[in-house]
C-alpha cells in the first residue's frame, strides 16, 4: 500500500518503508514506482510516475515523485543545482560530537555496489561532504541529523562509518557481527520549490524503524 504524505496535480510525496526498492527490474517484486503507478491507475489517472531521487532499498523515509514529465524535469533540475534540501536521521554506534562537518573523497565500485574513502586526486575519487548534529545519546548509540552537501553513492553510510560512527544495522559498512535489524537511516526532511507555481514546500517524517526505538521521538 502506498503511504502518501502529500499529493497534488504535479507531485506526490510518499513514505518508503525500509526494504522496499525505489525501482526494480525483478519480476513480481513491488517497488515505489510500481506502487505509485498502480495507485494512479486505480484512480483512473495517467499512470506516469517520474523518479526524482532514489533511496537505497534498506533506507526508509520521504520520496518525491513527479506526476508529469514537466514536473519531473523541473524537480530533477533542482536536484542537479543543489536547490533541494535533504536531511536524514541516522542511528549510529559511538558517541558523536555535538556537530561536525565531514569531507572525504569517495570512490565507487559499481561492480560490487560499494563505495570507499579514497584520497584527494585519486582516480575516480569524488569530493563528498555532509554535516551532522547530535540529537540524542542513549548508552553506546547516538542519534544524529545529517544534512547532505553532496549526493554520492552510499555517502552517509560510508562517511559515518569512516568517522567511527557506523550506522546501526549496516552490515555492509558497519559491524557485520552487530545487531541484526533494518538499517537505522531515515530520509526525514525534504524541501524544494513546487515545479508548477514555485512555492517553497517542506515535508518531514519521524523514523519508524527498530533501530530508532531507543530514542524518544
């Protein structure tokens, strides 16, 4: 079932549950684009759904979808020009600083679907920057709110792990022997200009995953 936060004639803002793909080529596996298209079909509308930004399959939270090609193109342009504000909650192991800016150079291995921290000037290394501030600390876990300054493959997961703050449930970049639960990463806030009338819009959600249960929301 599609969890719609906001909808009008041009856009849809939806909540994606952890484990649901943004888009998939696998037969029989439901994804956000298919869910949105089926929703529109059941309403008797055109089934076009434009993908504005992706969320990795293990990540929960807000997604923006276009209902027309024109709206999708306008929103995608905002993403390219970094006029879309995206923030995330991350549940991490360790005692995070009150606030910090992380700048690294990430190298993506598309064949293995992983990224790693390289060195400035290294082949294929891309400058990657994020800011975070600590919201809460409970025992050995911190809750941080992350603001992306760039958009790289697995950026938050890689940079926080490299900083000694692996995300709870991240068996790819964190502790493979750690607690087994869904990834503690949520796209909690998005802000952009409406593609039709230009009004600045913002939306927020609270995390729903198990990794966040120790924190008071």
